[in-house]
């Protein structure tokens, strides 16, 4: 129903947790390289438990490659630099939630190219950012809640997915 996009993820445990979250919410995970770890990383496998092999996940070499699959008009960019709260968005099935790497977030040029598609989670000034996996959980479940927690017609992870770009 929804798409979660991780652009250049850096921390394997976050990615494993996000994969597990996607499976639980019926979302597809898209990972845009480069990544700072391998998919067989022990920390990723530990965080993703045995769910990782059932996850609907695809890998890409660029966001342009992904734009051919998910139209930019259906893409939401989540950033601490955005001014619009995530609860103000009207999410629709098929939308993509895009998250940047843990250490730096999405680049300014990406955010400035589509300011109306940029969202943030509110937080006090006591922290610079929230954990990436937590942020994905909050945004994904808000999108799903807005759509009455409807389940996708075909749940990911049934072992029948094929992807043009698979990570080995």
C-alpha cells in the first residue's frame, strides 16, 4: 500500500528495524545506494530477525531510477529541515515516504526542489533529530491510519516478489 524509501542508509540496525516495520505494515521498502553496509550484515539480520527474507525490498542506484517507478508527485520527503508537520499531509495508497541517511538527512537541493512535499515530525529543541527507524514508524503508521489501516491486496513477503535490482 505504501512505499518507504531509504536514501543512502548508514546504520544496518535501523534498516533491519525498518524492514521489519514495512513487513508489519504491508509496505514495500526501496533502498537507494550507496549503503554503508552489506545486506548480509549481522546487525541488519539481527534487527530484521527472520523477517528480512520475506520483505518486499528493491534496490536502486539512484533516485532517478526510482522516479520511473514512483512518480515524484506521490513522494513525501521527511526532514528535520521541513516546516510542514507530517499530520498535515493527505497520504494516499502508493505514496512514497523518503528518508535520508542518519548522519545528514536529505540534501538541501532535494528539499528545495519540492518544498510542498517536505514534512517533519515535531520535536523539542533538545535533540537535533529522532532515530530514523522511529521516524519511519511514526510517518508510515500515520499514512496507514489515514487510510483506515486497509491492508494491501497482496501482502509483501509471500516469497513471490521479483525485483529488477536485487542486492546479493
